[in-house]
């Protein structure tokens, strides 16, 4: 094998059925991948919006329960997998009533789950040592706009 001349495949007959079949397969595969990418991007955009709705609901739920959420961040893991991190004052996290919010979050995660959408929600308590740059470097590249 070493030193052998590289030999290429050549068609056995011009415009043969097998060549047409191979060309159709390769073109179909390319077209299919292009369509898949378009669908994936469209679904990701839809899911990012859905994550905004979920984050807004969480923030409002916290406020309705007399807590003071600060921000919400979004990390996109894939077109169908998202992480939302909600920041709250450290004092809020220390309140016993805050434990109920974990049940609410679990319920939201369960009810939001769809075939092409899954969200994981976490809470981060804020104190004087909080550094948003660390959150960003951890992949949370989106921040919910304050209304």
C-alpha cells in the first residue's frame, strides 16, 4: 500500500442511473441539512422568546410573594435546552418563606417542558461579592430587559 498511486473512482457509463441516484442523494442531503438548520434557528428564536416569558413569570411570582428579584440571565445550551438564572438579594434567600419558591420553580420547569423545549431554572443570591462578569463567563450571555 505504501507508495501506491491514488486511484479515483470514475463512472462506468455517462449519465448512468447509479450516478443520477448518487447525485440526487447528495443534493437531497445538502438540501435537507439546509432545511434542518433553518428549522433549528427558527425554533431557537422561538424558544428564546419563550424563555423570556418564563423568566418574566418567575420575576412576577417572586414579586407577588414579597421578594425582590434583581435580574434574570439566560444561557442557551442548544436550540431546545435553556438555563435561566434569577438573582435575588441574599436576605430574601435566607427567609423561610423563600423555600416555597423552589416548589414554584420546579412546577414551572415541569409545565414548560415540551418536545423541543426544556428549561432549567436556578436562583443566585446576591451579596457584595457578586460579579456579573463571572455570570457572563459562565455562558449566561443574555439578560432580561427590565421593563
